[in-house]
């Protein structure tokens, strides 16, 4: 059975930890975590999210180990809307990371929470 993207996201989200931007950034600070922005470089250039490390979704699996070497290191992932972040979080769990949180909100909310 084929799934639509909204159906896939709904299925995945039931298995992931999801927070709003304000809660995620507060917790990230407390736990000395890392915030990963999985948007494309052009999107980041147009609307930067200060303090986030940009690793585009398309190369996340190949590049994340350069930034996060420990499976238990807290990772908080965002994108423009939460969709790519959800897919990215699922992949990070498959790679073995066990403390991954999706920041599920608009990029405007992410940027506001970082101010």
C-alpha cells in the first residue's frame, strides 16, 4: 500500500518526540544539545536561524557524524514546516541516535524563539 506524504508523516510522528520551538531551545540549552536545520542552503541564506547547524536533508546521513559523534547527544531538528525535520529524525533514529527531537513549527516560529 502506498502512502501519501501526509499519511507517512502522521505515521512517523507517532513514534517521535516533538516539541515547539520555545520548549525545544530551552531544553537544548539545558542539555547542551545541537540544533540541526535540514533546509537547503538557499532557504537558510534567505531566512537564517541563528545558532542552528545547517545540514541539508539530502546529505544528512552522510554528514551528521561529523557534527554529532555520540549516539546519546541531544539533537533538535527543524526545517521550514516540520515535514523534512520529521523525516530526518526518523533517519537519525535508524542511524542509532537515541535522543532526537523534532521542532515542529514554521521557520518564522523557529526564528522568533531564537531571538
